[in-house]
C-alpha cells in the first residue's frame, strides 16, 4: 500500500481515532464513520479519508490504512491488536486518548520551557556582547595603563576568551550523537536499541514503565478475546511496525517452547518493571489474567503521568537556577574589573 505524505498532526490523529471509536461504538459502521469525518477535515485530510474508504472496501485492514497515513506507530499497534481480538471501537478511543496524553505532556513541557529558553537566549546575546565588545575594552584599558589584573579578573577574561571553544565542543558533541544515532544505533537490533534507551539516566525509567504499560494492556485485550497466551504472543510476533515487541514475542515464544512459564520467561527481563511477572503469576492463580493485566496497565499509566509531572516540575527551577548563574557571571564580568581599576587608581 502506498504510503501517504504525512499531513496528520497528533491532534488530528487523536480526534479522528476518538470520534471514529465513539461513532462505531454507537452503531455506525467504520465506512460510514469515515465518510462523516471527511466533512470535518481539511481538503488534504478529506482526500486521505476518501482513499482510506477505497482501501477498506478493497479488503485492506484498518491498521494498515493508518500506517499508510503515517499515524503514530503506537496508535497503529493498538488498532492492529484490536482487529485481532475484535474490540476495534474501544481500541480506537484508547488510541485517541493515548495520543491526547502525549499532546498534553508535550504542551506542558513547552509551557515550562518557553520563558526559561527566552531568558537563556537573552543571556546568550549578553555573553556575545561581553565577549566581542566589553571584555576587549577592559583588557585594552588594563594594558594601556599598565595595571595588574587579579586572579578573579584573569579567570573571567579567560572564560570569555574561550567561550567559543565551549560552544564548538557542544556543537561537536551534538553532531556526534546524531552521527551515532544514524550510523550505529539504527543498525542495532531492536532489543539492543531498547537496552541502550533503558540505560539512559531518568529516561530509562520512563521507557520501562511504558513498555510494561503497553505490553500488559495489549496482552490483556488479546486474552480477553479468548486467545491463549501463545496465540497472543503470536499476534505480537506477526506485526511489523513495532519491531521491539515483535522480537520480544519471538524470544518469549522460544522460552515457552523450552518449557518455561510466561511469568518466568518475563522475570528478570530488563525491559519491564519487576512487578509485571508477579502480576502475571497472580493473575494465572486467580484465573483472571486479562483483568489483572488491564488493572496493572492502568496503575502503570498513572505512575507514568505522575513521573512526567514530577520531572517537569523539577526541570523549570533547574533552568531558572542556570539562568541566574549566567546573569551573575555577566554582572561579575563587568563589576569586578571596574572595582579593581578603581582600587589601583
């Protein structure tokens, strides 16, 4: 299926999926819902939905159509599993809500960073003026009057003289990360990529939480539809747009074939929270594994949102502290040489 150029923002994706889910849950067919949604979209999006209706009539699965529209891969994944277990309306609503949470978190981060980033830009301009105009003038005055500079003044002068080197090093470091990502990271296996992400401080914890949330939620839906654990893992294995979960399913299936239970196969995995295997064990003992996994996924989602809010709240004071230190350095760079000159005159 031909991939369509991306014209759908996350907000539009969330709105489409959520409204389609609500309409199909209310009795509309998927095709009728798409036709109604065409009337509420712009021309390019309406044309995409027209192509979508055509593809669905020709027998294409809904998740494949979403993939061709360049929808978010996690939303595509949820709809893929929904078509496997037969709960597409609820899963479309679930996908829309997931994207709405991502949008809300991104908006919150933008609000937190907007003013501090403006302050950093302003202070950077002041640094440039100090380096190119004020510090050279102070240095020239000291030389013309044969005055000796104090150690603190020398340190300030040396800092501003070498600030270009610091900027160059930062640019080279950023470029190095980009080169590593494109030439090394992307060539690694999905499991290895995930392992590297998990080892990144702070980010790794969020990645593990999301892995646990997504895996438990989708496995719960598949089990609820009547599939066995083995068949549910096969559903993960046969999808192509979430390579990490495909590789994980292959590994878990091999361990099950070797005689291990599902909880022992997951226990000790670095990719999930340690309590996931305990939840699976408890769910199997109670005979309601699907319910246990769904409840667990909602707990994990709450933890994810709490951590995102907590770290966002910590980030803003740290940036303000950094800006305050930069402003203090600017004042010192102007006042210290002036006081020293006054003392020597």
